[in-house]
C-alpha cells in the first residue's frame, strides 16, 4: 500500500520504516535456521544468532502498524464494498502469481511432479512458502477493517487505548504473567488476533501526538527489551529446544521496540530532494521485495555456500536486500509486470 495521507501527499517516515522493516525481515529469515539449531546452543555462534533474532523481530509488526495507520485513517474504509474492491484487487494478483512461482520452483528444486490440484491444495493450506503467512493474515485483516473503522470513528483517544489493552490482554499480557508465575493462572478469551494490536497501535501513534516524555520512556525501554529478549531466550532454552517465547510476535518486547522505532522515524525531517526521492522509491518497492526475498535467499544457499555462519547471515542479508531491490526496480519499470507482480 502506498504511504499517502488523505491529501495524497507522501508520508516519508512511513517509507523509511518500510525500508528498515523489510531489511529486518530479510535478516530474520537469513538467521532463523541457525538460531533454532539446538546443536549450536550456547556456542559463540548461537549467541550471535540470538542477538540477531532479538534485533530483527520488529519487521512484520511495523508492516502491520503502517497498514493499520493508513487503512484505519482512510475514508475508503468507510465503505466496505469500495474498500474490498480496491484492496483485494491490489493484493490478490501478486499473491497468486508469486505463490505459483514459488510452487513451480519447489517442483523443480525438489523434483516434485507438477499438479495444478496440488498447487491449489498447498495454496489453501498455506503450505507453499513460509513467509506468505503475512499475506494470508493481511487479507483477513482487510475483511474486518471496515467494521473496525466504524468502531474507531466513534471512539476518542483514551477509548482506543483501552481497546488496545483489551486486544493485548489475552495475547500479550496474560501469557507474560503466566510465564512469570510459571503456571497458567491468568486466562482470558481472545477478542481478536493479537496482530490487531499492531494495527491499532500504528493508527494511534500515526494519528495522535505522543508527549516527549512518553517518547523518551519508549526509547529507553526499547534496548532494555532487546536485552531482555536475548537473555530470556538463553535462560529458558536448552540443547533440546530453543525457546522463542520472548521473541514471539505478540510479546510486549515487540510492541515496545516497534513503537519506539515508529515514533523515532516519525521525528525525522528530510529536506534533500534526491534523498526523499530515493527513500520514496525504495519504500514503494518494499512489498515486491517482501514477495521475492525468500526465493533469493534459497538461491544464494545453493549458489553461494559459506562456511562461517555469521558471514553467511550478514552476506546473504545484504545481497538479498540489494539484489531484491534491483529485481523489483526492474519489474516496476514494466507496467504490466508492476501491476501483477507488485
């Protein structure tokens, strides 16, 4: 989705967040196979992957926050028919085509027979490529957005923050309290999916001003949360299993870190026209890079095997980031490809 306000002007800080978010997603995916490898647990290599995992978990939350701000503040969402038409026709073609590309590539790579019925089965069971879970989620978010928008239109700032609390109570607050108590003693039924918390948080932080004191508290808490995630994961993991509780998408660490990054970029003012144009271009291409980056990582693992884990993680991340943007930039220059692939 384009980062435009109601007057059609670019929101530059959202484009900057997109760029940082997509790099963090790439870094996370290049790191994940080593972080979850129990044979590496407590080695220097694993500690490196633990740090990378903790500092790269904010990408998808930021994407949800951007979408939440743009969609929930858009007048288009007030009419569900026109909203569905605009949003679904935008995302479905690249989603379906890239799913087909990944399926065909899997058939070639793993010597599987191509069957169109198998493609649709894998498509329906979310079993084509792992990072497309986000697309399935955002499609369902689109279905509810017009109705959540009606709630938001009737609420003030305090009521919306209480709504955010109600979303986080069963998905974030309760699991954390249960972990501290070391037994399940706080149980609340889920209101809606926890990622709606990011959706609403993005709208709140993008719409309402945040006091400087509150911003500074978030900026101080963010690195503390990163350290807590690193040490908490190490403390509760073992050679039998890597515990990912402290870096889960619903955990309070991710909300605090993502909020701090969102507000930090919101404060940045850039006047250089060339830099603004470059940021805008890269921001617009970030969705295309999200779609294709796993394909690039998989090809790198075949064509450029590296023996050192930390070297592989960093090199694969940087190469995927640069090559992916180059590919999406070329695609964007062909009108029909830009329309159906991005």
